[in-house]
């Protein structure tokens, strides 16, 4: 093997190493961004916990995640008081509780004055009710109806 061939072979090694390092750098940057978002959310939750001890009527915390405002809906076990929920979620919960049994999203939409004939108008409501179910405030039955948790 001549000197030129060894130089060419040796020159490709730093190129491969540079590609690997660039890939690792991208992965580290993505992880740093995710950790920053997690830190922001945890700080907001800590602030909310401090506010819970100072204020009887808890305002829902808003967080910035990936540049979007996100409303934090607490789990029912964290607070038994539905005052921790935003007003529109409290109204949904009150309607389901007043129904006394399983209700469809359409019925809740009618009570809220939504255009229930337009399916697209009910999907945001369905998402809110599902979020309430995921957080333990409502129960979502297999048939798609919702009931209040006791």
C-alpha cells in the first residue's frame, strides 16, 4: 500500500467520526429540548401546588409546551374539588351529574347550546369529556356514553 492510499484511507476515518458526532449532537439537542419542556411543566405544577394552599378557588394552570398554551386538568385524586377545573369542564361535569345516568356527548352538547347536528361541533366536546374520563372525573363506558364518578 502506497503513501497516497494510506492518506486517503486515513482521511475517511475523520469523516465517519464527524458524522457520528453530528448525529450524537442532534440527539443531545433533542433531549435537552424535551428536558426544558419537562422542567417548565414541573415548575408550573409546583407553582399550582403552592397556589392551592393559598387560594380556595384554584385557577387552572396554563403551561407552554412546544410553543402552545396547554391547560392542565388535574387528576381527580389530586383534588376532590371540581373547583380546580376550568369553568367549561365544570359545566360539563355538572350536566353529566344532573343527568343521573349515562349520557351521550350529543345530550351534553344540547345542554351547552352547541349545534349538535354538525358532527365537527361535538368533537371538541367529546375530547374534553374523554379528558375528564382519563383524569378520573367521568367514566367512559364501552358504548361511548359517559357517567359521573361518585
